[in-house]
C-alpha cells in the first residue's frame, strides 16, 4: 500500500468521525454510548499517529 492510498483512507475515516460525534447527541444510545466514545478515541489516536508519521 502506497502513501497516497493510506492518506485517502485516513481522510475517509476522518470524515466519518463527525457522524460518531453527532451520535453522541442522541439520548437513546444507552450503553452503545460507551462504544461510540471508544470509536472516537481510537479514530483520534489513529489520526494523531498518522500525522506524526506522515507530516514530514
């Protein structure tokens, strides 16, 4: 996998993060809220690691 493909996939993941943030506004999530929070944290970690690796 080349760097451009990785950048495209990371950009796609980053664009979907906002959907998860909007989900947190819902009052009917129940225990799913924990999973949504975890997914957001993992995306944030991925984005941070990506920026450290590819921002030369």
